[in-house]
């Protein structure tokens, strides 16, 4: 079982690949990953079956949760309840976010 993760490795993997996110931990009780959006890149995620927590590592833009938009900046964290519509948008800089799910990331 792995206990240590270098998030910079996952950021490099996303930057070189075709997906804008990478879930590096995927267990029954907890999942975690990195999401990166280039400026004005579309976030295509759908509501999840688990509660989720986002932590902004860098960047700007907004997170829309239900019908309210929240301004993003480094160091902010956001909780999104399961089955709730949400997505990132409007970033003018590269947006990097660490995320956690309360269960498996499907």
C-alpha cells in the first residue's frame, strides 16, 4: 500500500497528457487527485456520488455550485455535497486544484 504521494508528479502527468485531472488515490473511503484547467478550458465534470472537497493550489476563476458562483484564489477550499451540479469556469490563469472524495471516484 502506498502512503506517500508527490502531487508535482501528477501535475506533470496532466500537463503532458490529454486529461485535465488525475485521481491518484482511489479507495472505498477516500479518493484524491489533481485537476488542472488551462485558461478558458472547459470543465466537463458531472455531479458525483460522493461528497467532495476542493483546495485551490494556484490560479483564478470561479466555481459554480448549484446556482451560485464562488471566486477562486490560492488557499481557498470548497465543499460540494454529493449529487450537486458544480463546475469550474472563467479562469484566465492556469488553475490547479487538489480534490478529495468521500469514497471511490467513479
